[in-house]
């Protein structure tokens, strides 16, 4: 089994899925773990984690850091992204 490392944790599954999708779109295989473990009605919320293979960890962290500092203008217009 592959050695997986957590690159991000969220308290909502949608944010985790968006992050995993962004990583996958950039060639870094990523998966969401624990998206069915949030029991809001019980006032207990376990973080939803995004994990990557250990060998992709540094590249994933760099990409996530870059995406956090990038402004919408730097990301390009919708036409440029197509």
C-alpha cells in the first residue's frame, strides 16, 4: 500500500474535494478521506483530509502555497483558462 501524507484538512467536504481536484488537475494524484465522518447533529466534526503519495508531498504543498497567494487577476480570465 502506498504511503500517503495529509496535505490539507477541512471541516467541510466540498473544500477538500476542490483542493483534491486542483491537485489532480495539476498531475498530483490526491484523494479525500473522511468526507462521511462529519456528524454535525452530534456537535462532533472530524476534519476531512486531502492526502497524496509521500513522493508527491513537497510538490503538493508548493502548489497549495502558490494557490493561496495567487490573486484572481494572476489566475487569468475564464477565457484564458479554457
